[in-house]
C-alpha cells in the first residue's frame, strides 16, 4: 500500500503491527526480582511477554523490534542495555543463539515456529485472549504461569493484588465517564482508523469501570477493527480518545479535512489525545489505560 505523504514501509509496519497479536505504576524492583528468578537470560520475541516479565519485576536480556515498541507500547520503558533481536515476525535467530538464552518467550501464532525456538532454548508461549474473548482474564493466567515457571509465584500474587486494588479505587473516581459512551482509536493512515471494541483488553477495563463503548461494530480476535475513517461520522455523541503513535503530522493533516470537522466528537469538543498504551497488552497496559482516563478526567467539556 503506497499512500501519499507516507513512506510505504512505515505504512506497512503500522498496518502489520495493528493486525498482529495485536507502564509505570506497579513498581516491583526489576533488578532485585530478576536476581531471584530461576532464569537469568530471557529473550522476549513479542511485546505481551515483555509486559508480563516487567509485571513480575524481571528484566529481559533482549526484546524484539524495539523501535516500534517505543512507538506503540512506550511503557514499561526498555533500558538501553536490553538488546534488540530484530523483527518480532522474523527475529535474528543467529543472534538469539549466540546470546545463549535459558528461556525464550513468544506469543502463540506469531513469529518463528515453536520447534525452531525450542531447538535454541526452552520456549514458552502466551495467548492474548481466552476462547470467551477475555484478554484480561487470560493475562492473569499467563502471569501466574510465567511466575511459576520462573520460580517466583509470589510475585504474580503481589502484582495482581496491587492491580485489583488500584482498579477498584478508580471505579468511583471515573464516574463522569458514565455520562457518554467512549470511543478509543488510532489513525493507521490518512483514510483508516483502528478501533477498539468487544473482545479487546480495554473493553474489559471499561466493563470494570462501568463505562460504555460507543463502538459496537465488528471486531477481530484481538478486539480491534480497521475501518474507513468515514465510519466515525456515523457514530452517536461520545467522548473520543485518540492514542498517539508518533503520528502528529498525520493527525494534523486529517484534522484539516471537512470530514474530520464533521465528526460528532469534534463538533461537540469531546476529543482528547493520549500517549500510546499497548492495545494488546496485559495488566500493566490495562491499568495504564485506566490511569490515562484518570489523567484526562478534568479536560472534558
């Protein structure tokens, strides 16, 4: 896809990232917990297991595709000493082998075949969602399984207790969001948006907070949908949150169009921008999203 004003490779990477398996608040000391883990040289080939590691306080040896990680995920921030092992779909297997990992983490159905990874080191896979479309439920199970594998089961319990405590406290704090449904989206290019709806991680957060999602249309396994930007004009009155992904110029272009000016949330001054939060993450991303809602609380008209 070759779109005006956009490098073709950048467009391709944005679309692939959005279609793929597809934080800062839960402060367990990563270096200390990493020292307690039974595994010291862990490589994460996908961003979901990166988040799971940090939630347990474990710092990975290497993470794939760090440039895009800093665009689409941002938090937890990766330190400069974490190595990059190439693309998530096609990591540098020779480099991975040379690093002599004692554990490789990946997402099911994404990247090299499991047999290839297992020939290098023990490997463990994770799924984004359950068969009932509940990513947050799956995240809790994945966190407990990883903690058990690493020999630090208590770390998962502490993290989840802290997560539940903070989420419970946010229910009354975000009461104003119950006045209107919420739209959550990002621009993929000048003509397409990525929407979050049923089966998404953020939908489970909205359910917990008793907030309605304005998008009730089709979604995929990951709870997202890619639609033409013109679909937004048909939505009812709502609050809209736009997640930034190093795309300020794109938003500026789109915002100058008559179509954008016709959006209900623009006409009603109910549009806010937010920093990137990983749309296909786990508990860390879920809580970070809730904290973004809290930070935006006083900005709505």
